[in-house]
């Protein structure tokens, strides 16, 4: 069975006295299409997971990460569509409150919640 490692970026921005989180809607036809998710992407060979998280944020939203925090839990899941066992490493990614989101490949819309 194939093993895949992903980086998940939970994007956070200041919003007055609180914070907001960014969700993106996956494109129809993609794995888990039409669902709202955090930013995630595969870790490339010899790439640190934290660097993959920063790269994915830039590639999928065009936002720049100001601060990055590794979260304490890993997420493991099985995908039956490609027979893979997946490990996702989550990070909290702080971005500027005035950053402009530009949705790219794999997603169709976004919402700050």
C-alpha cells in the first residue's frame, strides 16, 4: 500500500478582537470534491513538512505566511480511491489581516469564518 504525507495549513488572520479561519471549497471531480476544507497538499521528496505547508498556502491562496505553528496531533486516514495510507501534518499559519485571497487550482471558492 502506498504511503503519502500531506501538510495541512489552518490559515488564521486577525479580525478585530478575534480571529478568522480560511476554508476553501474543493473542485467537483477532485477527491472529496465540493467539500469545505483547510489548505492541504503533498509533501515533496526531501521537503520539510513545514515548508510544504508554507508552499501550499502560497500556491493555493497567494497569501504569505507571517508565522507558522506546528500543531500537536497528526491525522491518519485511508483513501480507497487510490489504496493509500495518508499522514497529514497540521500547522496553524498566521497571515496578514489585509491579505487578498486568490483561489487557484483544485478549489472553486473561499470563505473566512
